[in-house]
C-alpha cells in the first residue's frame, strides 16, 4: 500500500464510528471471527481499544491484520483502522500507484 493510498483510506476513516471495542479480555478467537465477518459487509473498519485493555494497540492491530488477512491503515492512540478490499466488487477504489 502506497502512502497516497493510506492517506486516502485515513481520510475515509476519519468520518467512521468505531464498530468494535476491545476490552480487558483483549483478543479472543470469537472477537477475531466477528471482525472477519464484518469485512463481508465493510471494507474499512475502525476499532477502539478501551482503557481497561493492557495490550499495546499496535500489536493488537498487527495480530488482527494477520488473522483476518487485512491491512493496518493506522493506529492512533487507542484507535485502529483496518482495510480489507472486497474481492468480488470493491466499494473503495484506491488511487493508482505511479509506475
């Protein structure tokens, strides 16, 4: 993902409300499955890490991305933004890379 594409996704994510909240139980298999299922309807997800979660948001973002085959767009404070394009009909069209 290029910096231009990442910037475009960040601008789209700025208007999104968090869909999930990670609490003190941190990352469970059920939570990862729920996020993966959410990617069936949305390509861009915002997740909040609550104050009672002691894990690092950056590490949580990487683990979720690996397990759901998505990409980390950004981690700011306790907010995580993930992107996974729809294979059949993508709704978000990323800017093209320059050759």
